[in-house]
């Protein structure tokens, strides 16, 4: 199975293609679609600017120029620069999730995590460098308002993540002894993935990406059912 994006797949850092706005929509639906497209363009421009200059250098004016919109439109949608950065990061996560869906489908927790490791090791996330991730987490740790938004977002996703982990138990993929505290398993997976991203940010050679996959798979093997 290849990790290359299918033809027509979105770029992780680019705006939403105008061709996605169907011409046959009713007027109100067309306006809503256009509005969502503009918002996604703004968030993608925020990510591209962060990749170029770092999150600390982001300004509403710079993002507006890159997205081809007015600064007032950005302020209207996102109110603060902190909210803009947070929403842009969540867009990136949503796109990475869709990319996993394209290659492996909607699978259970451990398989989904492993697919993320594989895609990373094969360069499918090459647009999103480890340095960009480290820069975002550094910015988050230094910005209380951004940290608060990040934590709230993670809490919203937690139930869905635990449901996927539960599916791993039901499929016999996760060691049944871990089923007693799936929340702990979720925290362990999140902590490991964050740590692996930090490690990959310090080891950037091509052979290191392969090693990242090996490390990730070994970690998951410790969580898997002994019978598999």
C-alpha cells in the first residue's frame, strides 16, 4: 500500500482548491461553501507562514496578504491571533486524519497510530516538518491562552480516541490486561507520539525516518495482545 496521496488529495499546507465549490449549489449553500473555503484558505496560509517564519512571527496582516483576504475578515472569523493559530493547527490534524483514512480506512486505535507512523516514515507528511511541530508546541507552552485552547481541544477528542482503543480490544489487537484503564492507554499513546515527534525533530536524516517507524512499531508491540 503506497503512502502517496491519491490524485486530487489535498495538500497538508495549501488552501482549499476553488474547484471544490460546486457550481450547482443553491445560492445560500454556495455562499456557505465559499465562506468555508475562505476560512480554510486563511488557516492554510497561517500554516504556510508558520512553516516559513515560525509561529512567533505570525501576524494577521501577513496571513491576510498570503491568503488574499482583508485583515478584518480574519479578525471577524477568529477574533484573536491565538485562536487563529489554534484553528490552523486543528485543520492540520484534520487533514492528516483524512490522509490516514485514504490509505487505511477508518480502523481501530492501534492500527491507526501505526499507519500514522508509516506515513511519517515514508514522507507523506514531508510538508509538515518535525521542526514546525516543535515550534507549535513551544509556542503553546509559552502562551497560556493557546495552551488552554489546546487542552480543551484534546479533551474534546479524547472520547473518540478511547472509542478507537476500545475497538482494538474488541478486535483482539490490544492486550486485554490494558482494557481496565483505556484512558491510561490513550494518555500513554499521546505521550509517546509527542515524544517521538520531538525525537524525529532532532534526527532528520532519511534513515532516521525509517528508524522512527521501527521505534513506533516496537512500542505498539508492547501494547498488543500476546496472542497476535
